[in-house]
């Protein structure tokens, strides 16, 4: 199955999701899509072409996950899709019990992270999804930085027999990286410390560290975490993680990978606070210090401490 990376490629991760699913469903009869009344217009081609393998359960996200588990038990490869908090937080128990506990394979694709739906308030924000899912044994977590990276990583992982979460956002990097599922990508090497930039945070991170002699590792797969590449490229004990969700989700993995070395970790991401202001995602970035200037200042303070 050829990757959809030709002229006219999708502009957003959400559009690429629809293109990828429609292409794969034409070749893999095991694939089934279950929606909870979200992205019905984007996926109308899938519903029209494969009505026997597509279901819209309505605004019942817990039911959506249960239906997917039933499909998985019957030999299908299910795909569930909704806005981040409705896919992760509302049906968390179903993800835990129906998939992880029973060791079923399935795919869960979110949109809206972290605060793409900024004006809708905290009910529609998805800042805690990765930290929450990181607690589930066997859950794979993918955070692509571009639409094409989603396409590549989904094709690698969708049929691997594990529950896999794909975190899509409106924020994206300008260029694709040569991503591989479960592997860190070495962007550049330096001598003063190591920066892990997660998914769509790569561009802002590169702008933030201009002029600093730092190794940069790009992380589009959170779980399984590539400890081997981190160990091979962490030339000092100073590690900075720049994440697009609640700060700190990758700290346990970094600490475990470098447990035999003296290490300091600075985690930069969304602070664990209730966001009560209403504005654009860019407004939130400024308020939270997730701009090149804000991230750069924190990294320099950390390195100089």
C-alpha cells in the first residue's frame, strides 16, 4: 500500500487521517471505523464506500470504545475517532478494561490537542491525554508533527495487535522528518546537552535553541520509548524535554533510560493548571510561555544553573 505523499497531499492531520483510512480500507478488509458524531463530513467517503465497516454511534464515546472492542474480538482492526477529551478522558475505563485488560488491538485517533478548541474552554481541551494514557500497560502512543508523519506512522502501527493512540493537532511542523514507529530521529548533534522535541513542538524548539550547541532528538512515538537512541546521543546529563501536553509525561522514561548516569531533566510543556482564559491557541502559547522566546529562556536558565 503506497503512502499518500504525492502532489495535493492533505493540509491538515485531520484531512490526512481521512485520506489514509480510505486508502487502507480499500486494501485491508479488517479495518473498521467507529465515530461518535465527530468528523462525519471528513469521513463521508469512507462511510459511502464501506457502509458495512463504518458505524456512527452518536454522542456516546464509551459505547464507541465498547463497540470497537467487540469488533476487535471478531477479528477486525477498529479505529475510534473523536475530540481528545471525549476519546481519552470520558471512556478511559473502557480503554483500560476493554482493550488493555483484554490485550486487544485497536486504534484511537484524536483531534483538537492540546487546545485547538481553545474558545470552547477546558471541557474541550486535551492537555492531559498523553500523561493519562501513559499509565495504561501496553498502550502505544504516537504524536506526529505533520500530516505525512501521521500517514507513515499509522501505516506502520495500525495492525500490530496493540492498542495505539494517535494524537492529531492543528499545530504542525513545516517539514516532515524521516519518522519510524518506536524510534527517535536524530535531528542534530551538539555537546552542551540534549533536547527531546515531541511532535509539533519541533519547529518552535529549533527556533528557541538558535545559537546553542545542543543535540536535538525528535520524538513522534511516546510509547514504546526509544531508550537506546537517547542513551547513544545523550553526551551530557542535561536533558530538556519539550512536550505539547502536560509537562513531565516523558520524564519517567528519560530517567529510566539514563538511570546509571547523573542526569538533570527540564520538562517544558503545558503547566498543570486550569486554563480559564478564552482566546486562540496562539494566545495560550504566549500566556504559557510556549513560544520560541519563552522556551529559549527556560532552556538557557536550565543550562546555566
